[in-house]
């Protein structure tokens, strides 16, 4: 599978895809034993709450679709804050997980973080298999997160100090 991708801003016409993408990341709901109508309702409420939460917490963030061969395969939500580059969310369809697209997205963000001299930070569910990818790319737990009871793990990648910043 190709790991070549492009990005474009999300538009209202992408909502159906974005909902289906969100649903593909919530397999744990199957264990609740809900009927399909109830499961769809719960997914829709959670999806809307997540989106509103991200928009409220990161009002100047950038929400983009990830495209492979012109077709949407995921989303990337990034907040460029004064002190950090925050990966708010990255999600890929199951058919594109493990294909190199996620690695490419993260490496591009690492390059941006290195260029700006800011840390790249994110939170990931403790049971999310993407933790292996983050560890492979040099992300490390921060703030005692590795031993906490929070269901999310705070991770950070720091670029090497730029010329003239060593020893400060």
C-alpha cells in the first residue's frame, strides 16, 4: 500500500465520511450489546461531543482530511500553539492503518516541530495500538503520565536543540 498522501481542509460535506471514520475507531462499543439503532445514536452523540470539544479547546486549530489517491482515508487535527505543536487527533480508516500513512503524517509534524523549535505533543488512549508507532518515532511519556490512572497517556517529541540553543 502506498504511503503517499495529501491533505485538504475539512468541509461540511465531509461529515458523513468523518462520522464513519469516527465509528471505525470505536470497536469497543460492540461489547455493550446495544442494538444497531442505539449504537448509531451513541456513536453520533460521542462524535458530535468530540468535535465540539476539540473546536472549543483548540479554536484556532486546523482540521484536515487525509487523502490517498484523491480519496479520504483519515483526518488530521492539529493545533499550532505558541509553546507547542499539538496533535489533537489523527484517525485512519482500518484499511490504511499500518500502511505508512500515519508514519508519514507524524514525520511531517516532527519536521514542522523541528523547524519551529517547538515540542510535538499528543494524548493517546492507553489501550491504543498506535502507542507502538509513537514510541518508534521517539515520543516519550511526560508529566508522570506513564504511571497515572488517567485512561490517556500524554506523549511528547522534542526536536534537537537548534544551533545556539545548547547549554541554555
